[in-house]
C-alpha cells in the first residue's frame, strides 16, 4: 500500500491534470463555437446584403413607375385643361354671336309686330268686321310666339350643352 501522504498528492496531481485537460477542451470548444458563430454571422450578413440589394432595385423600379405615371397624369390634366378652355372660349364666342343675332331678330320681330299692328288699325278703320281683326291678331300673336319659342328652345339647348362641358 501506498503512503497516506502520497495518495493526496497523487490525487491532487490527478485532479490538476483533469482540470487542465477540461480547461483545454473548454478553450478548444469555445474557439470552435466562436469560429462557427463568426462564420454564420458572415453568411447572414452576405444574405442580408444580397436581399437588401434586390429590394432596393425593386423599390427603385416601382418608384420610377410612379414618377412616370405622375408625369403622364400631369400632361393629361394639362391637355384636358387646354381643351376645356378652348371649348369654353369657343362657346362664349358662339354665345355672343347668338345673342347679337337674337337681338337683331327680336328687333326685326318688333318692327314687324308694329307694322302688323298698324295694318290691324287700318283694317279696323276700314271696318271689315271684328272677326277679321281678331283673326289677324291671333295669327300675328301666334307667329311671334312661335318664333320666340323656337329661339328660346335653341338657346336653352345651347346652354345645356355648355353646362355639360364645363367642369
């Protein structure tokens, strides 16, 4: 048997060797895990950079499409405004001409109504009978009403069309 003093010494040496080997294994395992984690992090960064680039390209293309669409809409809007303004200008000009023509026609009708009224007075003076005078009065009034009604209908339809075109 061995001496009792030697046993604890051997045990201490054995424990010391075991702890040293365990520390070496832990250090080796730690270095191995750190290299694996570092390698894994690098791969993740590469993948993220690649996907970031793809997303930036796609979003850049989408932004370009939106800009092109905005340019097209602005141009279309400007074209529509120009067309509407020229249509309004044309309709104003046509309306002024129509008003002038309408005024001339009303003046002409007024002159004709005065002439007819004078003739009616002359006919009354000649005493051809009251039925003839009433007939002429009704005929003249009907002609005037028909002409004014036709002109009013034409003007009304023109303004309806003008109302549908303006924004």
